[in-house]
C-alpha cells in the first residue's frame, strides 16, 4: 500500500517580503524618532542649564541689587572692608581690554582668513588652518604664564617706554610695569584671532563663485575682486565673527587676571594696571566672607553672562543670515 507524501513549498516558513519591508521601515522610523528625541533632550538640557545658572546668579545677587540698585553699575568705589561696591571700574577694564584686542585681532584675523580662502596654495591651507586652530587648544593659564614671563617684561622694557616717549599722556604714561590694560589686550588678541579666522573663513567660502567671476569679467584686479565680491558681500558675517570674538574676550578670565594688574581704577592710561569683571570674580570669590560681598560678585557675574549671551546670539544670527543668503544665491 503506497502512502502519498505532500511536499510543502520551500518558502512556506519564510516571512513575506512585504512584511519584512514594512518591519524595516518601522524600525528605521522608530530609530529616527528615538534619535531626534535624544538630541532634543540634550539640546534642551543646555538651555535649562544656562537658565539655571542665570537664575542662581540672580537669586545670589538680590542683596546687592536691593542695597545699591542701579548705582552698583555706576559706582566707582570697590571697598569690601567697608561694604562699598561699585562695578564701573571692572566694566571699564573689561570693555577697554576687549576693544584693544579687537583692534589688533580683527585686521590680522580677516587678513589670514582671506589668505586661506583666496590666495594660499591648496597644499598650504590645511597646515596653516591647523596651526591657527591649535591656538584654541592652548589653555588660558598657559597664555597667562607666557604673558607674565615673556610679554609683560617685553612691554615694560621695549614697548611702554616708546609709547610714553612718542605718544605720551593721557593714554600712555607712568607707571609702566608691564601689567596693564594694553598687555591684557594683546593677550586677548592672540586668543581671539582663531575665532575671527574660522568664522570669517566659513563666510568667505560661502560666497558664490559667480560673484568673483562677475568682478573679474568687469576687469577687476585680484585685490578689487576680494574687496568687492568677497568682503563687500560678507559684511554681516564679518560683523558676526567680530562679535563672537568679542564675546570670548569679555569672558576670558585666567590670562587676563595674570597680566592686567588687578587694580580697580578708571584711567585713560592704557599702560596702567586695571581690573576686569572676570578677574575680580576669580580673585575675590574664594576670599569673600560677607554676604554683600558675595552678592556683589554674583551680580558682576550676572551682568557678564547677560552681556556675552546677547553678543553671541546676535553674532550667530548675523553669520547664519549671511551664509543662508549665499546658499539661496547658489540654489
């Protein structure tokens, strides 16, 4: 008696391709959704941390604001022993040292960015860019040590006497110790040059080639092409780069603390010792014993945070608007 066997199709145990494709799409969708959620949480946490720091500084500075009001910003006396606090000398030192830094760093940074994007051979661009970026990797305290042992003696022996002799008061006069607003400005200039170079280079590279070709077609020289087609169309982006550099200069602490002289006075003399908002916090926070002293330092920190936050937001908006405009032209 013969028994008949029925062979099942070989594919009877496999998942249909349509089901596999649906499962794959669902898996990709869930993975993308999970990734977006995680990155959103991380990005939101940064904003929450910044807001928490601002709230902490605001709460800590309330006693000083209640006692001095807006006179704290206009006050010129800083006497922790007698409980008298005025932030104007520190605001003055911060603004003037940062202005000196930008006066030195802006032409140097823009010139180097133009060289890297328009003039440098292709083989030289990567090494030079790497060396410029390496300046960002040097810790601030190392800049400060170099400033104390190398730059300050150089300023005291070689630079300050020449400034006093040929330019004189009110901007250049004794005492010339080498630890001054000018020395702090030079240190800051070296530290913010990489910021100006990197942002300006990004903006210059975003300029469409049709701008350069149009200028050359009209008979413009190489310099005229850079001035009209590159610099002329990148003004907002350049301003954003300068503002970002200013934001870093305003908040720099250790290097400035070591070379500015730490003397809370307001003077037009650029080679006299001064003080800054960041340096006074670094110098006095651990030694402050009274509540009003701690509140005054916290209020200075709050002012510095608000100022740098506003500058950074405006700078990023300017750079974003400029690069977006160039991308629209390319499209």
